[in-house]
């Protein structure tokens, strides 16, 4: 199996925050272990940066919803 089939392309985001976090943790583990061939390091780093931004965006959206709830203005949450 090639790396391309194991790692989704940078534009394919996991369906949930939890799935993105799990993929990010696995990717970081592979990057830190030194098991990743040099040719794949840059792609892995880019995918990790994309997943990190995805997770940050999800957390920011939830944080904003919490601020709205705390202000007494319950509004429907719309995922980014």
C-alpha cells in the first residue's frame, strides 16, 4: 500500500473534530518516530498543518457558541 492511499489528500477533511484530532495524533507520531521516508515528510507536515487548522476552526466555532449562550442569546450553531 502506498502512502497516498493511507493519508487522505489535504483537501479531504475528516467528518468530525474527533476524527481529525485522531488523524493528527497518528501523523505526529509517525513524523516524530522517524519512520516516514524523506519524500513523505513534507506532505505529512502539510497535512498536519491542515488538520490543525481544521481543529482550531472547530474549537473557535464552539467557543463562539458558548459565548452566545453565556450572553443569554441562544442561537443555532452552524459548523464552519
